[in-house]
């Protein structure tokens, strides 16, 4: 089966995906992509873990969107450095 979306699109959608702000069909497409693309899977898993950790630390309060976006950007920069 062909990837429903490419890596670039998946990465563009990363923060929205984590905020669950994307339509269900996009969520599905991303999930499908993650099944087929180990690189993106690792990236999404790490981002998800970091945010879950943050939410637990913050007492389960919902994280503001801007914080998620900033965090995502920071992580993307960090991963870019790692290669
Ligand atoms: Zn990918």
C-alpha cells in the first residue's frame, strides 16, 4: 500500500496531530503514514511522549497550543541537529 501522505506533509501536521486538531481523515492518513514510515514514527512518538510528560508535570492541565507549537519547533531543531 502506498503512503497516503508524504513525510513532509506528516511533519507539517505534527503539531496539529498532537493537538488532535486535524480532521479525522487526516489523522487516519498520518496514522497510516506512521505505520509505513519508521522515521516519522520515531519522531511522532518522541513528540507525543514529551508532550504527555509535560501534561503530567503540569498536573494534567491542557497545554496551550502556542506551547505545543514552540515545543514542536524546538524539538524539530534538536532533531535536525542530530541528523
Ligand atoms: Zn515519513
